[in-house]
C-alpha cells in the first residue's frame, strides 16, 4: 500500500484498519471535556501519524467544515492513510464507544442528579478540561514562532472571541480572508512570483 509523502519529520501511518479503529476509540474515550488535547498528543507525539504542521493544517480545515472539529479530523486522517475505508473506520472509532457511554451516563445522571458530590465532580471536570484546552492551544502555537503576522492574527481572534465575546462566524468572516491574502502574498514572495515583480 502506498503511503503519502510527508515533508519534515518522518511519520508512519497505522498498520491496519483495526489499529486505526482502536486508536480513535481510545482517543475518544480519553476525551475529558473535549478530545482535541488528546488528538494532538496521540496523533503527533505518540503514534507519529502526523507532523505538528500537518495536524495544524488539518485542524484548521476541520474547523471550516460543518460538524465537530475532531470528528472531521478523524475522517481526514483515516482518508489520508486508507482512503474512504479509513475515513469510515476512523469515524466509527470516534463515535461508537462514546455514544454508548454517553447513553449510560445519561441514565445514571438522572438517578443521581441531586447528589452534591456529583455536582462538585462535574465542576472539577470542567476545570480539568479547560486546562487541557489551554495546554493544547499553547502547543499548537509553536509552529507560529517566527511568524509575527500569524501570531498577531491569532491574538486578534482570541481577543475578539474569547474576551469581547463576538460571534465566531463574524470574526472568521473578517479574519479568514485577511489571513488567506497574507499567506498567498507570503508564498508568492517566497517563490519569487509575487504580484508586481514582473514574473
């Protein structure tokens, strides 16, 4: 089976559809208030199925598509290594076990909803989930080092959505075209074919 050619650090894909399925099942079951922090750790740091740059690019694309980000990411990773079969298997790995677990927890929650210990545990899980998301955000910012314009755009997006509480679609509608135009211009300069240079 042919493997995608990936520049940068050496990556190796899953050996089989079975490995892909169980990796995404484990990833989904690790998700504690969100799977994104674990997705980076598993796919980039533990299994080396993606480089950090690949992960950031696929995550950016998955955020533009409808549906949950990490579910979109699982479909793209599965497709990258095994085509449509991999996409289906990765998606099944992300969805089947968590769906069953959520149904069981919903039944248990209705039985124990009035316990103060349960409410305290849920508040604690929220704090842990927030910490994991912040840590992952810092890891994802590493590829932006040495790119002040990218850091500026990320900071503006954070300020608008996280601090000012502006709606994400409106912020993306403004910042995405600016980011695309700046990236296109940067690539043109890097390759020597930027508009206006006579090439």
